[in-house]
């Protein structure tokens, strides 16, 4: 895949596109948000593992710099223990996506937003409330912020499907958090596919395979 880094008007991002672009083809767009302390590079390696021919990928970098030790810098979407900046972060994420869509010369069919850990929290609270239409949301080893109501705009249980996974050995975000979030989203009426794995706080090949199958099923049934 062709990968480029962009540092422009809003948040930095990595763009991954197929090696051989067909200008007449419709591509789906997958936007992925990294976890706390990571960066836009963290999930970029997932693109070829998911599908290197039919999707365009946007890996957005979080705005808050963190010193994660050994001279390394990580990033966060909101500070730990303080989710009051979700609205501010939401504006930055949406502006970054809109900016890309406005200048994209390729034909985009469906759009998906997703994330790992804190990126998954942003998917639930920022992606679902966005005025950008998403066909699906991908929530990997994450949960909702219980102190924040999930708000809907154009993305609602009638038109946005959810893929959600969690590890039963997760010591960062316990599996009970994932189960509670899953149950809440189902109660709201979402078409949700949920998987648990014998894994820790991570993304395994089994997760990728189930995600690939969900994307194929989601495309065919919507």
C-alpha cells in the first residue's frame, strides 16, 4: 500500500491507499483512532492485514502530547480521568475528516470509524455523534464513558452498525466494561456484532479475521 503522512490544517494523519488506484472504482474509507499513549503510526500496520485493495485508510493522531518515558512521545485524545474535553476533541477529529473528504479525488462509497482502547471511546462518543455519516463503527478493546450520554446525529441505530471486541484477559480495561457497553448499545437498538477472545489488551489476528468478515457482511447487507 502507498502510505503518506499529512501535517496540515487540523490533526496530523497517515493516509494509506491501494498500490494501484482505479479512478473509476468506489472505495470504502476506514478511519482508525489509536489508543492512549500511542500515535497515528500504531494502527497503520493493520491496513494491509484488513484489505489492501478495496479500502482507503485514515489514521489520525491525537492532539495531547504525553511523555511516555525513554525520550518517547505518545498522544492522548483526552486526559485520563477527565473526559470534559470530548467536545473539543470531537471538533478536531471531525474537522480533520471533513478536510480530507473535501479534497479527496477518489470516489468514496461507505465510511467507517473505529478505534482501539481510548480511540474506541472516541468512536462511541465522537463518531456516533458526528454529522459525518458512517456506515459502521469499530470498537476494539474499549468502553463508553459512563458519565457521558451517547449522542446521535446522522449516525443512529437505524443506519450505523457496530463491530465490538474485547479480551477476557484485559487488565487495562476489564472485559466487564466491554460487556456493559455492548449491552447499553444493544438496548439503544444498534445492530451490534460482539466477540470476546482469550487475549489481553491487544489486537490479534483472530480479531482482524472477524473484522474482515464483518466488513464484508456489512457491505453486502446495507
